[in-house]
C-alpha cells in the first residue's frame, strides 16, 4: 500500500468536479495532499495540481472505454497514488477496472462514491448491465459511499464494497448560496424578469435526456395549462433531447407557456422567482436540483424514486407521483397549484429539511470517513 500524499480524484466530466467537489479538493490540499484530477477532457480546475484527460465515453459499454481503461492502467504504472476517489458510474467503472490489474500491495486506497446506482431492485434482468461492473470492482473497493436508503440496501445485498459501506448526505450543498426572496423582493425580481404575480411558475432544471424525462412533464403540463392558462413552465438546461422537447411543445401548442432557458449558471437567482420545482427523473442518487430549490423555499413535485424519496415528504415538502405516469404527474401539478395557500408551511418545512445536507456539516463528515480509513491502513502497515 502506497502511503505518499497524492490523491487522484476521478469523474467522467470536468463539470461534475467543478459543480460538486471543489470543497473536497481544497480540503485535501489543506491536508498537504498533491491533488490530481482525471476527467474526459482537460480544463483548468481549482485546487488541482494536475488534470489528466482520459477518453471516457458516455455509454458504459462503448469500446472507447477500453482505451480509457488502458490509459488509466498506464497512468497507474507510471504514478503512485495514496488514494483514488471515484465519482460517476462511468469513471468509477473504468478506473477500478484499471486498478484490478495492479498488485494488491501497490494498489492505492480506493474510495467509490455512488451518485445513484443506475438501476433499482425492481429492474430485474436489466439491472445486471450496471450491477455486474459494480460487483466485479467491489473486491478492490475499500470504502463505498451511498447517498440514499435504496442504494444502501443494494450495496448491502450485493456486497458492493470490500471494507466499509458509508451512508452520506451527498456531497453537501452550500446553503449560503441559496435563499428565498421576501415577498417584496420576489415581486420586484419577477417584474425584472418579465413575469407577473398572476403567473404560476413551475421550474425544472436538468440536462435534457431520457433519464431526466422532460417529455413526460411537458405532456403533463399541457394538461394542467388547459385549466390554468396562467401556468408557465421554465425548463433550464441543455442536452441531446432539447430539440425533440421543443418540437413536442410546438406540437402540443403550448409554446407561449413553456420557456427553454438553456444552461442557467446561477439557479439561485431563478428558483426564488418560481412557485414550484418539478423533477420527472427516472433514477437519482441525491439530486442537487431538488435540494437547491428547497433551499430557496419551493415545494417540489417529483417522481417517486430513490433520491427524491429522501427529500420530498408528501404533504410537508412536496408531492410525489408514480414514475413514468403522465396522468399522475398532471394530478400532482394540480394538487400543488391548489395548495398554494399553504406554501408558507411547505417553505418552512423545506428550509428545515434541507439543513441536513448543508456543506458545512456534510464536508467534515465525509472527510472523516476518508481520514479514518487512511488511519486504519497506517495502523495495519505499522504492525
């Protein structure tokens, strides 16, 4: 076991590191670690001493990822790391596959964070596409982090860790960045943005993809707006299915009520303008978009899946509907609208519930898991 002070932090894209992990890079730097980052393309990343580009391909089964495994193997043959910390399903699979060939005595301490296994127990045979790589890599994974109850159960049942299984409240959200507006401030900001107080604003911030399932929401909103012409749907994000969703909106004749905002860098300025946050995602770990909207005081209409279930408590912080059920989604949009006189109650509950995900608390907890595992290895090696 190499006990230098170099860590390799891995994710499939630079954006994942930049959005969720800079506090951890900074924390390791403050502890005297040399911080390396491996992602699919080079960009400058704060607190990283070196950024390595590995040719990750988005599809897990792409042959391009064989080249990524080979490149990672070469990296590990040339460089020694005390710790490897993997994030995102793709990068975790590629990096750990490369480490399978490294002799145990030379292998770094491996931490794997699941940001949501891309399957559930209900998926039957389909789940093995993603579960098999996890099982193959489990024997070299010293510490596995999961961030929702269903994934914790999956990791236990299928033994997706070698040493320690840790439940964590995600990566932590900087709550100093998000807050509700006062009534007066909200009115003023809405006017500046071109929205009236009479309009009822739903917002969904996510990449346009099959997993995020914006098409279902568009259909459900089309039903809602038939009875509530003051309804507006704000879709923030971009992605492969954005064009198809725009065509769907045009086909349904709701172009005036639906706005495609593109990538919004500062959602903390958009959420407080809105009335309700929505997510129709098919699968999640512990979604930041839901936490961010809750930190701005919004009730949430969400598909009833893992990750959402940690955050959305029906009747308290929001409304759940059966995943993939368009009519059920429309019904919950209506229920949220009819509950607007209770939004102060929902706001108070959301602000209280989201406190447990505060970066101020989560960062030291997660760093504690890292440091405890490192101390255990040091004690074993000193015996």
